[in-house]
C-alpha cells in the first residue's frame, strides 16, 4: 500500500461506474491508514495480521443509507469517521487495543470516486485520532443501489483477559467515560431543524445547525468515543464493560442481566456527566438515560478501585453502584427505583424507509 | 450459542420488521455453526478468537442482491452457502485452514425470518461440508432495502508461511484444483433459460433448469470449492496460489504480474480439467479460460514437486508451466501465444441495475 496519494481529489465526472473497480481502488487505497499489525498487506486473497498473545478480538457492524444515516446530513468523510469510530469502540469495550479494520463498501455506480476518497480519509482520520497504529488491512468494493459500509474491526488484548459484560458484582462502582445523551440530542436537532418544509433532510439547514450546535452535532455525526479508555479500564481492574450504543438504560440492563445483578444509577451523577460533556441543560432529563449512539464506555470497578474517586482510570466518572438483584431478578434502578423506559433506537421497528 | 434450534421454521407472517431484531436473532443464532477457534463467543461487544501461531488470515467479501445474485434463482440457503464458500476459498488460497466467520446481514424489513433461518443453515452447511470446525463467531443484523451479506473470514496458517501470488518462478508447474468455466456456464444457462418471456428471472424456470443441468447450476449457485486443498498445496510446497474468482485467464495474469513471470497454459490440459469437472463438451472452448466464479485454486509448484504428476497434492492437476517473462513483461500465454482476452465479470461496468 503506497503512502503517497494523489493530493487532488478525483474529477467530479469520475464515477465508480465510469472508472471501474481497479481505477477507483487506485484512488482510494493510498488514502487508507496503514496498520502496525500487518504481517502481509493488501495484494493477495487475504491479509495476515499479528496476534502477539495468540488471540484476537473481532467485531463487525454495518452502516446503511436510510436506517443509519442521511447523506444530506453526513459528508462521506463523516461517514468514514463514524463507521471506524463505532467499530473501534466495540473493540475498546473488550479492554483491547484496536489494531486493524477491513472495510466492505458498496455504493451506487453513479457515486463520484472523490466521495469514496473522502470516505477513506474519514476512516484514516478516525484511526489517527482515536487509535493510532490501527489501519485498514483489506476490503471489498461493490456496486449497490444502497450505500453500505460494513466494517470488521480487530484488537489486541495484550495478554490481558477480555472485559466482558458478565463480571459486575454487588458493591462495584458503575462508571462511564464519554458523553451521555449527546448523540441523541444531535439526532433530535437534525430531525427537527435540518429538514426542509416537506420534512426531507436538507444539507444547507444541517450546515447551519452544525455551526449553531457543534457539540451535539459532532457527537452524532463524527463521534469521538474514548477508545484509549478501554485499555485504561482493563488495566484499572474493570470487572465488566460495554460500549453505549443503544442508550445508558438499555445497555446498563445488559450488564445487569449478564452479571446477574442490579445496577442503581444516580440521576444527579448521570446528569452531571452529561452536562460536563456538553449536553444542553435545557435538553430533557431523560435523554442522558435513554439516548443512543454515544459510544461511551460503561464499566464497573471493584469497590477497592475507588474512592478516592479520582483513582478511576482515564475519563471514567462514577454514576452509580452495582447492587444484588432482588427476587424479581436483575434490574436497572435509578435513585433506588426500577427504571423501565426502553430508550435506544430499533431500526426494525422505527425506520420509516426514508433515506435522503 | 445454543446448539438446539427450534426445528420448525418461523411462521410466514413473522417478518424481520414484525418480530424485531432480538426475536429474529433468537431464531437465527442457534442455526449458525460454532467455531473451534472461539475463546469468547457471542454475547459481548466483540468475540475473542484463538491464533495459536500468533498470526491470523483475514478476508472480506460482500454478496449484494442485483449485481451478485437473483432471489428468483438462488434460495436463501443457496446464498448462505455461496457467501460462506467464496470467503472460505479466499482463506484457503493463502494456504490457511479456515477457522471462523463474522456475518453482517442487511435485509428488507418485510423479509420473513424463516428466510434468514435458511440463510443461516446455508452458512452452517457450507462450513460443515467445506471446512469442518469453522463457524460463525459474530455478526450484525440490519434493515436495508437491498439484501446484503458481508462476510469476513479468518484462517490459521498453522506455523506455515502464507502462500502469496508473488512466489511463482520460471520452471514451476501451474496446476488447478476444482472446476474451470463451470460456474460461468451455469450463469449463462440461467440468463438464457431461467427467465420469463420478458427476460426477467423466473423461479420455476430455474427449478426446471437445475433438474436438467445440476452440475453447472450447482457450480454457480452452491459452489463447493476445494477448501482443504489450500492447506494441501501449502504442505506440498506451492510457490504461489490464488482463488479463481474472475476467471482463469485474468487470475493467472495476476500471479504472473505479482511474480514477474509469464504463465503458459496448455489449452488441451485446461480443457481436460474442465471436462473432468463436468463442463459440457458443447460449451464454448473459451469458457474454461475466461469464465469467473469457479473459486477453484490456482497454484504453482516448484519443478521438483512433479513429475510424477500424481505427486501433486489433493485434487491439483497440471495445466501449464511458468516461464520467464520476455521483454514485454509478464504475460499470460496459451499454447505459447499471448492470450489477451479479459474474461471475468465487472459489476461496475456490466451490472444493468436489474435485480429480480
């Protein structure tokens, strides 16, 4: 993989269909980040990667035009950035260091190659910003009427045990690193205000909204999850961890169920973290509990890890405590009371079929 | 991952949109094959896999409704089988043993869950038939208006060096394991005869065609590439190898270019192999050279490996010889003359946009 891309973007008339797969790849590949784990890079039927401790972490996730993004709101650079960030976050949530990605991309034949270059640069910028040394080691480029980005991400546990969802024990601290509700607030703003008179997504309105509300919009469109805090949490003794993709309430319940415990969150501490990361104080209080897509890390730590509270690793802040499940079984509590709101986003139930 | 699926398929009214992601996964996951390489299986943000020799092989590939298949011709079981087989073949082409897959699947909300169960069973049957011990260790289920299957496959080199495309040397034998032109002949038959009066893909006509021409139709719809021969070739000293996805001529040129040599194929030996694997003697002679999607293995072996010709490992049969490139550079020759036909299939240039 050469490291010297042509700095000029491809001409607007150079679409995927017009230039073909090989010419498109010749423009895209030099823009992709390299991986320090590469043993054998692109050019063969498969890549070979290093797994120094004899194991590797694997996760896969798709971004699909329609249910997952609007091209009127996200640039291709944004999409590349978000696709990488969300996958890196799943690796980090195991306590692993992200090492590499493979990217399968399908785009309409009329897509300008310059847009795919921008997507590659988004992948590169996310890796450089969030997980230096992690890069793209392989991929697949196809045509489809629906823009689809499927990423598989890899990580190195560096001789540590993986941090799963099932290790939380009564007495553990519950802590979060990253924003709460901010990405959902960004999405709400987009649906409310980045649309034209007919309700269709509108690029100009989105650009104005970005200037006006840069923090929630960035959380939604180009999330910067605290990737390095995954390793920090593992080194700091985290007993359980996951990536907040479907909202704090729903994801905390996942740890509770997998661990056979209940989790009691403090609404005041949740709100404090949410505001500290830029949530508008005027936003509904529940958004920090139920809003999805923050890709923050939720972890539990044994009681001896804190206090002092500043002994928690990285950006982790305490928002609650693990308690024993009562006779009704594992549950999520807020301020001691069962919290049943679902939150999150279910494209199966909720996607209208619209794209734009 | 439980190994006891409900043997009854889901009810026809149970669509992805109606039952939701979790209920669909509960039906699909038990039908997926397990992997012997699993260190930590589904249930967390990522899986952990074993890499006993400290390295792992990775490849990714998408199947997309329209450019890659017609649902009137392929059952969902066929699609699962083919998606697994084509990815396993890329792993085998490195000389590795396939160990695991992750599967990102996007389907229209109106897709019956029973169809996704059949796809999972196709993945399972391909792993069991072609690469026992290999299974699905993770995935992602999304909605999309276009049925899309993105697979990433993993392999274990078992302390051997990977077999790349660049190791062919003048004097090496060129050999193939598997069919030549058979999958393309199957596709030609489908386009010619599995259509209705308007030219649209027709399921009943495809069923009749399958009964009449089972061998080429199976090669196209449920390919059985010689996966175990990847490891056999590596153990047998193969100097270069790849998976025939775009046709013998185009893929042989890839080895020639990567190795800086020319490859001289014997048209008689190519035809002999093609007929032995079931190509209709009445099929055009060129189809064995230019037809794509056989997913056979093309390898080169040092001169001392053969003769006797039966010393070649597994199902490999000699079809040519590696020769020094002349002053025009690496080339593909047939019977000593430069062969320039392209062959293969380029969805960027050739996909009409039709699905069906």
